C-alpha cells in the first residue's frame, strides 16, 4: 500500500472508539483468520473480546480520550479477568490498541505479563497489508475509505509488478487510436462470447480510465516494456483469443493468480493493450 492509503486507513481506525473499534477488529480478524477467530460479543464476556486459534484471548481498547492512567486500569482489569477465566485453557493474551503504544504503556503491560502480544495501530496496518486485495477492499469499505484510493493502489502495484521482470527500457511501441471496440471484440471472440466480452469491456471502463491517467506518470520506456511483455506472452500462446487472453491473465498475475481483484486489474491492463491494437486481430480500420 502507498503512504496516502496507509495514512487514510490510520486516520479512519483512530477515529473508531470503544464498540465500533471492537466491531472493526472482529471484522478484520474474521477476514484474516476466518474460522480460526471467534468473536465474543456477549456483555458477560469474562474479559475476552475474541479468541484466536483457540489459544489466544484478545482484549481491545479504544478510549474516547487516551490517558496512561486509564490504559493501566483497563489493561489490569482485562488481564485479571483473563487470568481468572481463561488462562488455564488459553495460554496466550493479546492487547490491541487503536493508537500507538508509548514506552510507559509497553512497560506496564509487560509488568502484567511479559509474553503479552501487543498490537497497536502500526501492527494493525501490517495485518491489513497481509490481506488479499479483495479482503482489503472490504476492509476499506468498512472504514469508509474512498474507493478511488484503492483503485489507484492496486493499479500501481500491478504496473510495478509487470515492470519487475523487464528492463524498463524497451524501444517505443506505437499506441494506435482505439478501434471501435464492439467491432474489435466481434472479430476476436466467438459469437457466443461477444456479449460477455462487450459487457466486460464496458464494466472495466472506469478502471481503464484511471489506468490511462496513472500510466502518464511512468516513462515511455517503461510503458513500452510492459506492452512488449504482454505482446511476447500473448504471441507465445496458442488457441483462440479468449483462451490466450485468459492464460496470459493467469500467467502475468503470478503468485497473485488466486486473488480475484489482482486478476481483474491485470485484466484491465490486457484490455488496454487489446484496445490499443497491439494484440488480437485488427479490424480493417486499424493500421
């Protein structure tokens, strides 16, 4: 994630207090750990805000106004409850804060239990970074972060990933004016696939427009290197256009080829290059 998106996420999390912050942690942990996390929502939770891997009891803290005195009281009460009700069966305790720990806070928590897992807002960001793109999108929606920042971030990552295995210094590849896409699609897809391909193109237009804006910040040589990578990959494949495009989509996604959002954004890059008359059959109006 870029620094702008990280800053927006931090701001959104820091604004969550008490119950809403616990709801967010529950949401985040379910996305990250799925069935390995069990939220505890009962008011008589005996000091547990959730159970992770059936061994770690978590305690969540997001005060309306932070003070070291209040934090000490909260952590001591939660830890006492943990020791009384959970420690015998759940050997680990985790304390989660929606801000940053001070050295005094860390020292006090360690005095209660030196093995405490202490997670502040920076650790929460690291956890969010580890999510797949689809999960990240849902987290951002939960936090109310503008979708455009997500789109920008994914596109930058996809472009930078595509550049990793190129020298970024290819000779210029001419980017022709786009053909009328329905005609180009009809020429390259079977009749049964034309409607779905046109729909895919139309649905991709908002992201495609953003991609074209983002590419303006890259050097011409870098853009040419990406185009050459796509052209070479496409040329090396056999079969009809649809099968070659799908195979290339999976190949260029690499280790992220099971992440639907990442695959989608790689696909938008391929659609951009298809639209630019660089792969697939050309209609008569194209040079």
